[in-house]
C-alpha cells in the first residue's frame, strides 16, 4: 500500500509539473517539456534509489549514521562559499557543481533522522551521560542553525518538527519537550522580528489582500487559483494563474495549480493520499521489531507528512509563507531523490524479518 501511494503521488507530481511549468518553460527555454523531462529523469533515478533503500538492512545504515550526518553538514556548509553556493530567491540553499545543482538541506533532513534514530535508540539501551546528551543535542542544533542561516525557515521548521516527533516516540518526558518547543517558538519569533523578509511574509499572511500588489502578491494569486478551481476544477492544463500570474508555480505553489485545474475534489484526493501515506508509515513504525527501526520510520514519515501539510498550509494562507516544496509533487531533483530513498528505507523496515531487525538492537 505504501509503494502504491508513493507511485500515485509521483505520477501525479510529474503530470502537474508538466501542466504548471509548460508556459514559462516555452517562453524562457523554448521547450515546454523542459521541466517535465527533468522531473521524469529524477523520478526514474528516485525509484532506483527507492529500490536500493528497500533492500538495505537498516542496521547497516545505522552503522554509518555519524558519517552520513557529517557529509550532509559539510555539503550544507559549502553553500556559504562563493562560487559553490548559489543564491536563488534571496537564499543560498543550492550547491552548484559543474552542470548540476543540488539542495544539501534535503540531504540534511534524512541524515538528521538517521543519526537521531541511532542516538535515541542507544538511550534506551543504557542511561545517558553528559557525553550522550551532547551527541544528541549539539549535532541536531548545529544542522538546524546551518539550515536556518541559509536562510531556510521552512526546512528548519520541518527538521525541528521531525526531531520533536522522534523524541516523543523515544519516550522523552513531555515537560522537557514542552520546554524545547517553547524555546524553539521564541527563537522563531525573534528571527521573524529581526529579519526583514520574514517580517514581510508575516504581514502578508496577516493581511494578504491589503498587500496584494507587493508582499502579498504571491499568496493572493495562490488563493485566486484555488478559488477559481471550484469543486471540479478547470481541467488539467486549463488553469489561468500559471500563465505568469502565480510565481514558483511548478515548485512551492504547485498545489495551487492542482487545486485550480482539478478542483476541490482533486485537492481532497491529494490530502487523502498524504494521510494514507502517514497512516502506512506509522503502521510500519509501530510494527518495527527494534527501537531504532521504529524511530527511523517515525522520523521519515513525520518529515514527509509535516512538510506536505506545511506546504498546503502556506498555499492556502493558513500559515505564513516559508518556501517549502510539496513532497513528490513539486519540481526538484534532490528533494525527490532523497524522499524516494527514504520511502525505500520504510519499505525495508516493513519487510525485514525479526532476526535481521533485531541485529540493530546492539549495545
């Protein structure tokens, strides 16, 4: 069921990338299929990565957790270097290597989940000392800080929410979690108040129509797209807002195009697909035979689900704009590749027999 849900979301993503990107691709690149062909290529590579993840024993991944986190952190750090880091839309989130560009923060999501699952599983094996607490907190806070300073508030929120879910799954005391949540909320509020573009996004969220000609333009165009779709939509490929009204229409705001063309019914189907994905992911987590596998499955499921509903919240003006893509559907190679590999790990956990999984429970 999880694989079928993933295939369905990926196919829907490719078709919506084709519809959303065709006008701008034709105008700017003289090839209306440009983004669709790239997304199709990344989807093919992604399902190859999914197959690899599905046959990997998760305890082998656990053995490399520290090195995976270090590699991801190093790549995120490289985005700050002139000549390597590429700034787009005011944020240095991309790393340019030859003809390829990648988004290291996408790798950091999965790396943090793999590392944190290992650390939290060890907590259950023996009491934590000060060194254990440092190993759990400092690397995670470090990754959050590096991603946040790119700046990438959306990914930071997804990472923090995922870590919160994993700590909760590991049995961390609710009072301690509440304290961390309060500190994170205070930090986010401080950043918004002292960062001009974040403050503008908050103002646009509070009164989008009052700022529809400037900072609220993006969100009002998104709401117009969603509203004009009605119940049944205008029909695939027939949307108007993607015709140079709605910015980033094939990436962060692809759900708006989908809502316009497939209507309320299509939007509900997408929400149900993500809810089904969350249900299957959590079922795999609770059915895992080891704490590490359970934490890993919880982290992957939480990360994808949180990001999906954060994106939908942004495009419907339910939360301030954060600049986060919709998993499986938005255009983006690194995100799709990493997400599909994560799904492969979920499938590995669901298929691993008891003897193999219990090998992950080691001192």
